[in-house]
C-alpha cells in the first residue's frame, strides 16, 4: 500500500511539473508573463545573436492574440532596460497592439535569467524567468524577418509622433 501511494504521489508530481513547464512556454516557445491583472499574457521571445526582443500578447489560454493599448512596453533585467515599440499586426483593432519590438546590445548573448516587464497598457510591473525565449528566438528566424525595415534601427524607432508609423 505504501509503495502504491508513493507511486501515485510521484506520478502526480511529475504531471504537475510537466504542466508547469508547458505553461511556461508560449506559442512560439517564449517565456510567458501574466499581464493586465492576469486577464491576458505576454510571450517574450529574444534573439541572443542580435539583441532583438518581441513581446506578443495573448488570451489566458495562449490561443488568440489579445491586443492591448498601443503604448510602449519596457523590458529589462537588473539596471538595463529597453523600450519595445508597438508594431500592430494587420488584425489588431485601431489603437491597440498585440506585438511589441525592440533591440538592445545588453540582450545579446542569452545569459540573462531574470527579467521584468512594465507598461501603462499592461498593468503593474511583472518579474519573470527569462529562460525559454532565448532558444525560441534562434528557432523562429522568420519572426525577426517579419519586422522588415524596423529591425535594428536604433533606440526610439517606432510609431511615435513623426516616426515611420505615424502618430499613436
């Protein structure tokens, strides 16, 4: 009986651990961060070779894009940060965005393990473990190419007043 209970407990722990690991990776293999008081999530995918970062927002089930206000998101680690500019997809309603993009040299290398994200549109600052997004960034090369002319154009590049995407 004791052996049966031990086996059941071990099986339950493996199942729970497996679910937690699965829940930690988003649709593109990136790190998942709760936003908007848990009503939505953001997926962080990072390219350790170029220092690029894409955050995409989804519903809680990670099945449907969940556009938020079209405001920049800041992502960082320790004392470093980078502002990710809104880059709406074709299906995002006006004034909203489900994709944010930026690049910073301090992101290169893929050695960062703890990060934080904040922005007016997403609610309070959220800390997260920066683990899955590095490999996902290498695997999903097309994601970076989809950013086209916006890639690595320097800090502040984005949809601000007078920028290439016009006013917000």
